[in-house]
C-alpha cells in the first residue's frame, strides 16, 4: 500500500472489520484505491450492489484508531503489512478470506520464508512437549521457519525448540499485536519479537476472545507449506488448524500416541481422515521434499539463496550433485553425512531452488 493511501485504507479496515471479504471486493471496484472509496457517492455504491450497512461503513471515519496504528508502526520493529505489499506472504494470499492487513512485530522478512506449522494441545503431556521441541528444533536447523500460535503447551514448546536451534520462528496471535497473551508466555513472546516475528490480524488493543482463536488458526496453516499436529484431544483447536490446512490444499502430518492417552485421540482421528502418520522429524522432511519445489515457486525470487551465499557445508554438498541424477546413498557416502543430516540439507537446497528430486531417490541440480 502506498504510504499516502495507508490512512484511507486503515479507516476502511477498522470500519469493515479485520476479516471482511466485503472490504477487498469494494477495493477491487475502485482499482485498490481506498481514497476513491472514501470519496465515492452513496448512489454509486448502491448501483454496485452494496448494502446500506456497507455504504455506512465507507462514510465512517476512525481517526483515533488510524492515528494509533500509524504511531505504533513508527516504533522500530513494528510493521503494518497490507494485502498488496511486497512483504505480504504469497502463500497466505492464496487462501480464502485472507486477512487484508497484518500487524507484525519483529523480522517481517520471515513472512516470505518457507514455513511449517507445529500445533497441538495446550494441556500437553511432558512427552508431547518434548516431541514438539525436538521436531521444531530439527525443522529450524533444516532452514524452515517454525510457525505456531504462542499458546501454552505444544505451541510454546515448538517456538522454544526453534529458538534453541538458533532458527526462525513466527507466532500468529489472537489478540492485538501490542498484547502479550497468555501472560505466562510473556518472556517467550519477548524472545520471539527479538529473534523472530509476531503477527496478528486483530486491531491494536484487541483482547482474547473465543471467536478469535479459530480465525487465527487459518492464518497459521495458510502461512505454512504443511502442518504438523503433536498431541490433540478429540475437540482440540489444533484440529481446526489441521482442517484449514487440508482445505487450503496443504499437507497435514501428525504424531501418533498411546490409545490410553486422551491427548492423542484427535491425532488418531486425523490419521483416519488421511493425515500422514510420522514418528520422526526426518519423515516430515522427506514428505516435504515433494512439496519444496511447489513452495519455492510461490516465494519471491529473493527468498532463494545463490550457491555462493550458502554456508560452506551446503556448498560442499551441492558440489557433489551434478546435472545427472545421483542417489542419496551415494551422496551420503561422498559427503560423510548421516542420513538425518543429509535429508535436512537436501530439503534446504530444494527450498532454495538449487536442486530437485528425480525418480528413485535421486537428485539433480536445477
């Protein structure tokens, strides 16, 4: 959004609400110019088929909220990212009812990195928490951004695992971006702001409400190329995230558990419904390998690193891959890498559009 158009857009955003498809349709009628919408005559809008309520919204002025937003965005690390900005993630723009505006705190560049969502129960078992931590750390080390909802339990452990590995993590929250919720995760939220990114579609000052969380979940899955569910009860909100992921055409993975553990019944239901059962992070990365080329093609070209920008270990592996297919077993022998490490590094090279899979477990340079 051009800087001079942003105040007009914010007036409309607050008048229509943060998740109104009507706003995007209206802007489309006026060539995405919010100033023209505000200057339009009621009769013009009626002829376009808009209701009296929608027309009244275009007459509304939200000076206090707009001033609050603009002032907030002036602070270092705070960003207002509109649906037509280059920083807006293309994968998210592909989902139905994508948010017209994102409030972001931290490194906004993470929005356009390859992401995997890791979600699960707030009331997780110690074993479930350890699994989320381990998987997330492995994904982060492989170069994926770990995305979750900053809730207690599995979400928090996923964020912690990514941070522990020195990788990237992104939290999508169900309150205003200026509110830390839940309070118990305030220190974790601070670490994510410093080292990752916190995102919300809800206006500044918005408190936690029951209806916010299901809506938030569509953004978690919409940002990611796949969603992993670690522990979910039969009526868990994580199942909503998994449902969104499936509806959005994204892969769903889940970790099985004991039949005696009520916190895994939702995971077993997902498996019955077609989710991929996984027992290790390597299995997830192997599954993502077939999705990497598609995911990379949706990202801006700047998201892919040229060979000279890779770390030495990745460059050395790339030099062992030619334009004729080479089997991963041979790559392991040439490089001396373990299969786990090799799988992670091959995925990262795929996500950077430097190699692609070939039949029979082989890889070739692009």
